[in-house]
C-alpha cells in the first residue's frame, strides 16, 4: 500500500467533511509536502479519486451508454451487461476492504446505512441514475457484493423495439391497438428481461393529451410523454421513521386525476390497491410483475394479493374485471430481450377461475386468445391493423 494514500485517507477520515475531487487533491498536496515524487502524487491522486469520488473504478463502466448492469462479486470479479449478457470486465479492486468501502460510500450517498448491524441495502443514486444493492459479509459469504442497475431515460419507442428485434411488426400492431383501446396491461417476465423498457415504450405511445401518474419503488419509468407525474416510494431512515410505502402512493395517485395509473412493479400488498383502482373507472392502467409465463400470472397475483389480506375468490373477481392483457418478456442466453407472448385474461366458463389465453406467441403466431383480444379492442372503437 502506498503510504501517501494511507496518510491522505486518514486525513480525509479525520476531517469528516467534503470528499469531492478538490478536497482529495488538496489532501494529497498537503500530505505530500514536497517530499513525494510527482509519480507518487499522481498515483495517490488516481487511487483516492477512485475511492472517494463517484463510483470509483466502476465509473468508466457506468458511463458506457450500453451498460445496463454492473455486478461486483469479488475484488477481481467485476461483471457488466451491455445487452449481450454478462461479461467479465478488466476492472479490479485492490482488496475486499476496497469493495466494502465503495459499497458503504455509495450507500451513504443514497442516504442509507450499510454496516455489520445493517448488512444489506437498497438505494437510489439520484445524481447518476443508478439503483444500488449491496450485501456485506458474512451475510454474503464470499465477500461484499455490489449490484448496480443503470436506469436511463426511455430511448426506444415501439418502432425502435421492432427494429431491434424485441418484437415483430405483428406484435407492434397488437400493442398499439391495446394502447389505443385503453386496455389495462400487466407486463411480466424475469429480472432483466426488458419489462420496464417495454412499459416505457407503451407509455410513450399514449395520446399526449392524457395524464400519466406513475408509482414506483425505484425511479425506473421515464416515458417519453409530455404529461407524466412520477411518485417514488421512500424507505425509512436509520431511525426507522419517514418511510413512504408504495401502497400509500397508489392511494395518493388516485387523488391526482390520472388518466392512466401505472405501478412500476407490484411485489406485495399494493396489488390490492392497484386492482381496486383499475376497477373504479381508471382504464388503461399498467404495471409489471415477475412471472415465468403468461399462464402463471393468476397464481402469482393471488400470492401477492394474499400479502394484502385479499381472499383468493376476491382476487379472481378483481383481476378478471381489472386487467385485460398480459405481455410477457423473456431474455435469451445471448442476452437479447424479446416479447414472448401476448395473452388475454378471462374467466373460465366451467370453474370460474381466471386464466390467461395466448393471443400471440413469438415463433408460433396467433393463439386461441386472438379472437377475444380482437373483440376487446373493437368494442372500444379501435380497428386493429393486423
């Protein structure tokens, strides 16, 4: 370890104040005192800037416009996703302590606490548009883990998604008809499958005169639309006070005269409030949910509604009345994201259970739900172009 680096680190820690680029440079000059060589000073400055400024050695990866995720699993194992799946980068940390220091500094920047008493953290780095998750050992057995998700303004509309191969011309026509008909949509898929990207594109296709109110845990939705109000949940502070849960924000959004209510992702009891809202005249709403296929949506929604105390029979009725369409996203082994299926929500005539029938499946074409979707858009005055 460079002794100059250690002295500067101690000076900055003792000062307990600013650690920006100017403060780091001033501390290096003060500790060098004209004794250290120019090369030592430059090396120390580079090392300390990485430690105290921005995301340190990860900054270059985050600045790459193709980057969606940066994952640190060990000092010598930093992975990135630039649209082609995970790739190991050449970036390394000096040791485990350096990874831990970065994780704790990023948590502090997000206004959160990360230490042995609180060994994991979810946070939002507003200045860089990055969502942070970090876990310390021994909870993370092999050392500190850092996961950074880069959230960028919506750059792809439905036409661009078609050009990129995320969906084909037929699917684009289906989606535009669904938006124009103000059908309520659930976008499902796994982590990193492109759910938010598709939802952003759908919202960008909404009539500019409509007012969108979005509700999220993390600030991910940034649709290209002229009239958007974004509400973001807030976790409790270190003392456990000041939290604003997603469920409360859904209720607040209803008082803001939304033409369309959008929940970034339903993970728990807020699904009850969302379904209630969609059943009270708020057409064209949307949300995302984690699921493996369109057919699993009813069971997944039932599990989430159970967290809010909603009985299964009530959920079946609410879901069938509130949601009309399910869009399922998938991610291939090559990292490419694609719209996998379009499904129609309906109640089984026999047992009354809610099911999702595929109207279109990638690689297969139209499915048994095609006629039902066609009828839904036509009864709302939209003539489909497929």
